C-alpha cells in the first residue's frame, strides 16, 4: 500500500465550537516517514499552543 499523505483536522462537537481547523494537509506526499514526522510535530505544536492559551 502506498502512502498518499496525511490530513489532520482539529474539530469539536461542542455547542460553541467554531469551524474545523486544518492543521496539516500533505495529500500527495509519498514519503511516509518524513510526512509522519512533520504531521506529528505539527500536532504537537498545535497542542502546546492550545495549552498555553488556556
């Protein structure tokens, strides 16, 4: 099976939630290892920023 990229979205089912936020979209990226490392780092940074904002 070939890797075709990651797509990561932040969404919430909370009543006051805004629109979903695309955190990462690398559709078409064939390098699984490199793409996975980037998406993981992107999600980590997003979570760290969200924690600081609380």
